[in-house]
C-alpha cells in the first residue's frame, strides 16, 4: 500500500505536508503510512480513498488501475 500512496500523491504533484493536511493527519502519521512503517486504520483508509478517488481494493493492491483483480 505504501507504494500506491506515494504514487497517488506524486501523480497529483502534492507534498507530504499538503497530503497530510488534506487528510487531517499529522505529517509524521501520513509519512509513516507512505514509508510502510505503520498501517492506517480502516477509517484512515476511507479518508485516503475518498481524497484520491480510488477504491480500497486498489489502494491495498487487490486490483490494478484498470479494475483487474488479483
């Protein structure tokens, strides 16, 4: 999931700080998710999915960007 988080953020030209602010998270909390140090809760996953307009399945790697499931 951490690779997808970074990919989604960088594709949109956002910094870690901008993304964490938009998600109402501390910079360190979001950075820990993106670096794979910690896993977000279900509620945080929901926020991330709404913000980036992706499915939870995509975010956690169960499907690719075309919707193909693994």
